[in-house]
């Protein structure tokens, strides 16, 4: 079946350093969504990418959808302690089903 | 405040017991989902429903059942709990296919 993998599984960075997580799907995706889950919390929607090669920015966060629509990345510039959490990508599988990636847990050291 | 309500917040359950996790949304979303979250495995889809009266199987449906009698409620039932069902369970909803998912606060279930 369809698989969505993320790397790395964990990342520790010093505050102010950059961070990138990568998402790879075994199949072509019509769109991809990104979520953030704070420790002890629930996933919260960040953004959706639809077009091949699309790049979207939210303040210090940059999201990119690959040309083949099988991979995506999230880059955070100059991390802050508020960026701590787990970042998930999610892609549609059939109708009304979203399959989540394994997540990247980010820890920011002050 | 509009959103998704899950109950209970946490539960310790003896193996073999039956348990229903409740999920209610007040956003009139068409689609609802149940995910389980385990460390290192991310969020895995258990069951989903794209509209009242219909349900479908996700990635890990065995041992779980759902019903969707109306738009707002989507309960998840464990007929006979086993320790491997120890997990955090999240209910989610979306207005349309390809719309963002809104998650509840989760239910932490421990099966002993």
C-alpha cells in the first residue's frame, strides 16, 4: 500500500539554527498537507500544497512540493523554542483518506 | 468554541473489556476519521467516514469498529481490548475531501 516516510525521525538544533524535514511518498500525490503537533497536543494544520514545484512561505517556514509530486520539504529558518514539536506531512490515499508520514520530532536547545 | 470533542481524555482498561471512544464535532463537517498515534509510527488511520451512514477501513482497522449514525458523532469501539491497542487515539474531521483536518485533543488509552 501507499507509504509516506519522513526523515529525519528526530532533530536537535541550537536556537537560531535552520531545520529541514523531508517527506517522501511511494506514489504520486494530488496534494500534500503539513501539520505541527506540540508536545502533549494534537496535530494542527499548517499548509496545503497542490501544484508541482509549488513553494509557499509562512514567516520563517518554507514549504516545497516536488516537481514529481512525490516529495515535499519543510524548512524553518532561525529556529526558536516555539518551533518545538513534531512535524507531519500527509497525503491523500484514495477518497477521503489521508495517510500521515512518520513525523519529525524537533527539539530546539536554547 | 467550535471543534471536536473527544471523551474520555484517558482510560485504563483491562484486556478483554469492551470500550467505546466518543467523538463529536459541531462544525458540520462531512468527513470524520480515527487515527492512532504510537511513538515512531506517526499517525495511522483506523477508520473513516466520508458522510453520515457510510464508513471505510483505514490502514489498521482490525480490532476496531465505527458507526456514523449522524453528521456529528463518530464513535470508535474496541470489542475486546488487547495490550497492543494501547495508544493515543485522535478523532479528526474535514469539510471536504482535500480539506484540512481538524483534530480533537485525543484519548490516551492503556490496555493492561
